[in-house]
């Protein structure tokens, strides 16, 4: 994927791409350090500068790590599991929410996981001897926020595990959280605590969204402001341009009012289809309704 294709990709594909790219860079660096007789050097420096430290003192000098840790994986099976969850549940998430909300939920879920991880290691006595050296990496907390958010938002929507086993999202969410709770006493206590932090944000976000409040709005507004300050590659001289919308490879200009009306109509139809899935299952959809869901999920 070239740089232009990356920027044109959906937010879901961007998140997948960033995680995979970081993993590959670390893995390739690990191959070279192995060949030169220092097999653990790449992971050592990754933990040193990219992982989230549990120690408050170390965190003070690595304030960027609550962001970087959620894109770092050292183990193949770790990133594979996280990316599979992100890919499949991210598509369902985008049936209800938009790309900006996906990114914000990922980031805020990851930050919530980081907060609970650091807080737990500095509060609970069981971690007192491990706090100085403990670190956390992985997208798990961020992905968990996305999973739980859609499970709370559409609890009665049915999916099929491995394409065979029917399961409603509310039970998937419950099993997801219960598993992490019981794993806290295991060898990866910090990781599962971080997952629960992401789950808490995802559940609160969905609950508040149902109440008419979008907890991701402030972050999306901040990101929009940052983007507008960045130099534009267009030759418009700073003038605001109308949105360009492509239909069947034919481009036409669309005013803001037309775009907002189309967006509202699409959202209304999306809600109707999701309600139909909740009541009668995915198999009850017509071919046209399935195509509409697929098209909206790719935006």
C-alpha cells in the first residue's frame, strides 16, 4: 500500500495498517539484531521507549507512551488476535458509528486501559514489587473498547462465531469481560486490567450515546482543528471547497445541506436495518439491504 492509498483507506484499515506496520518494523529490526548477536535488542528498546510503564516516575519521563503502547506488539499471536477482533468487530461498529468515532473510541479506550493499568499497579499491594519493571503493550484495551461499545449499543444483534455458532452481542460482551476478570490472577495481570479499562470506556461511551451524548466528540473536534492547521496540498488558496461525492465513478459537487440530508437519510435507514437484524436476524435481510450495510460499513 502506497502513502496515497493509505490516506484514502477507511479508518478501520488505517488502524490495521499502522499496527501491522509497527509490528513489521520491530520484527525486521529484531532480525538484524539477531544476526549481529543481540537477539533481544529490538524488543528491549521497544519496551524502553514505546511500552507503557507502570511506574509513575518512568511515566513522567515517557509521557508519549499512553499513546504509543496501543500500537505496539512484539508477539505474532498477540497482534493476530487483536487485529482479527478489530477487523470483524470494527466492521460491525461502523454499521452504527462513523470513522471518526471509531478512531476516537480506539484512542480513548486505549487511554482508559492505560489509566487503569497504571492506577492498579500503584494502588494494589500485590503489584508493589513489580511496579518498577512492569510495562504494557498492545491494542487490546483499545480494541476491547470498540467490541464492548457495539455489544452495549446493539445487545440483541446476532452474529455467528466461526460462521456456525449463533451468539447475541450482549453475551459476547459478557463473556469477553468475564474472561478478563478471571485472568487477572494469571501471568498477564496488567494486560487484562488494561482490557477492563477499555471495556469500561466502551460501555460508558455506548450508554452515553444512547442518552444523546457523544463522548468522542471533543477528541474529534480537537483532531479536526489540528488537521485544519496542517498545510493543505490543494491549490485552493485556503478557500473552503464543496465536498466532492463519487457515484459510479462520476464526480459531482454536493453542498453541505445536501450532504447532511443524505447522511441523515442513510442513518435512518441504517437504524431500521439494524432493528430488523435485532428482531429477525441477519438472514432476514434482503439482498439490497445487505448490500447497503456492506456499502455503509466500507465508508
